[in-house]
C-alpha cells in the first residue's frame, strides 16, 4: 500500500472512532458541478490531505468529473494562500480516488478556508479552526510512594482531549544518555467539556518506567530529568456530525490540535519516587 492510501485509511479510521460519518456521499439533488470535501488539518504533521468527490443527482448517473479541479487553502488570519498538489491514489479496494496534499504546519487557533476551484469558479469550500491551546495548572502532590499523585487542571478546553500521555525523561544508572518513556492516559473526557481535571499517578507510572528500563521498581540510581503531558484536541466537527462548515453540508472538514506541557516536580516528590532529581540538567 502506498503512502497516500495508508494515510487516507488512517483518516477513515479516526473519523469512525470519533463517531462521525466517514462516508462521502456523492448523491445530492440539484448539486450539479458541486464537490464534496473530506479531510482534516492536523497539527501532528506538516503533510495535510484532502479527498474530493464530484456530486451527481442519482446513483444511475455516471460519476462526476473532477478534471481541471484545483485546491487552495487560505489562512484567514494572515491571508496567506497555498496551492495543493493532486496525487494519483487509490482507496483500500484499489479504486481510484482524488486526493490532494499540501505541506504546512497549521497554526494554533487559526481559521483556514479550503476552496475547490475549476477555472475561475469556486465549486465548493469549507472552513475549520485549529483548537486553541487549553490552560494547564497543577495541584498539590498527595499520597505515599505507591499512591503518589498530582491533580492536573485544564481550562478553556472546548473539546475532548484524546491520546493523552505523560512522558518521563530519565537516565538509567547504567547509561549516560537520557531516554523518554511515555505512559498512556488515553481520553481525558467522555464528552466535550470546557474544563476538566485528572490525576497524574506518579506512584503507578514509575512501575511502567522502571519496567521499560528492565529494572525492579525499587532499584536505585535512576536520574529524573523531567516530564511532559501531550494530548490531541479535535475540533468540534469531530464530535458534532451536524456541524455545517462545508458548503452545502456535504463531506467532512475538521482539525486536530496537539499540545504539550511541562512542569517541575519538587525534590521531595522525586525522592518519594525513588529517583535522583536532575531536572536542572536538561
């Protein structure tokens, strides 16, 4: 399977998991010449992909033509426009599909408009806004070494943080170079929220870290360099299938933000985890 096919298959899987309609329906009455848009802008990669389907009035009609189609995106905040390149690609069953790509890193909080052109006419367009970075604050650390935990508060979320992980950077006692070991926290909410809190459980996370290092949990000599929290934040289109941000409401166009945070642990907390504090050595 070539790279474009792999990526569009991944996009279909993500849409299905998000509970949205992952099928572009090319059948629409009185839509002659219109185009359905299917894709998302993703902060996790600089390669952006968009799939197009020409619409027709009935299933008996021949598939619409996309000859002469061009795609461009516009950052509405800066006015910067970018042309997208047409790819030769097929779906997982080997049928040809019309896929466009562009290389750029979407800006946090920016609104983008994607336009589908033929000659001087705009056939279809869609808008999406990259989710804004939530505000993180930390609470007190409580518990003993095995139950050690800290409450983390996120405000101005406006969505469902997903694929969260807390990554620990440590130096093994037998090594000189640091390694970073992620601990999965998954989905941080079950529905779109504005504010949320959850616990980072250092007591159990250290079992994961020490196991990955091939050590017993109470082995000494591991040096702690720091930690980070990372999660993805899909735009509202992913959780609300009725969002009408595509011209005519046909297709899907969304966005995914990715955000990382770091904070410092006190000496006492690191000592309770059985590690040597070297956060200043980063």
